[in-house]
């Protein structure tokens, strides 16, 4: 038998659930929350098949694209949105926009399956009453990454961020309120949901370059959906 140390607290976890992860106040990790085989653990709610079919419909209407940063660099992550507002980046900056800049038409409506998942996950994490009006969809192919950043384009920071991961596992870095604060590394796998709000709402976070692999359901990619109350 081996002894393991908790990365967060340095505590000796011998004799304790080795899967225990200590998270900062305001943060919850709901492992496999959206997996069809695991939803029963959390009580009945929407699972991955329904979510994936809704996701495909959104991507058909508003295809994934590599947005450009205000500095002029194409992002390695391909993005699209659904909901009343969508997050966009271009030479002018970052903002929420009701329309897809590629077509000038409103982003696809938020599928009811997405709304149901986000509301339930937020509730289970202690944020009842969360109603997202924006969903940013990120596609990571091997090598794609997202540098440490804060989600601060939303109008008020009372609502949490609800993040669903699908496909290949990724290393999520979760830091503090300053860019230079130490980060905790968490592996996010297919169906995991992370929620951060309250004192952690403006925490820096990011994704390390995605390791190559093939996921049985999603193939050679990771998708991440973040639900936000933006307006
Ligand atoms: C994001 O911060 O918008 C995405 C995080 C993730 O891909 O898990
Ligand atoms: Fe973010």
C-alpha cells in the first residue's frame, strides 16, 4: 500500500478516500456528472447522449472557428456559442454579443438540455437560482491550450461559472485572484462538471496543452462548455 499526499493541503490521506480533492471555497467538482452511466449518483438528470445531440445541432448552426485575440493571434481553441449572448474576441477586444459576427444572425438558442444540466449542477454545488444566458463552446485539439485568465466580461459576478468537460482528459489549472498565485492542477475527464463562484468567481484558470489521444465517444478532441450569466 502506498501513502499519498494531498497536493492542496499536504495532508496524509492514508486511510482516507484517495480520490479526495480539496478545493478552494466556492469551487465544486462534480465528477462524471453528465455521464449517462453515472447520473444516478446525483439523482435523475440529463446525460451525455442528449447533451451531445444538442451540441451537434448548435455547432451545425454556428460552426466552431478560431477567433483572433486583440493582439492579433488566432486562438488555438476553436469556439462558438449558444444562448442569448455569445463571447467573442477580435481586434477590438473581448465582449459578449447577441449575434454571431461571422453571419450577423443571433447565436443559436440555448438548448433546454444545456439549461437543465447547468441549473442542476449549479444547484448541487450550492448555487441555486443560477440561470445562464450564455454558453461558450470550446474545442481543443491535441496541443490546444488556454492561458491563465479570469472570466470577467460578464456584467455581474454574483452568478457562478458552470463548466462541462467532454472527450479527452485535460489538465485544468485553478489559481487565485492574482495571476501569479499558485495554481492547483485538476484533471478533468469526460462528463466532469466544475463550478466556481462566490470567493472563487474571479480566480485565474486555464488549460495546459491537450495531450494527444482518442476518446471513445468524442474522438481526438476535448470539448468544454461554460455556462455563464453574462447580461
Ligand atoms: C474557459 O475558461 O473558458 C474554458 C476552460 C476549460 O476549457 O475547461
Ligand atoms: Fe474561463
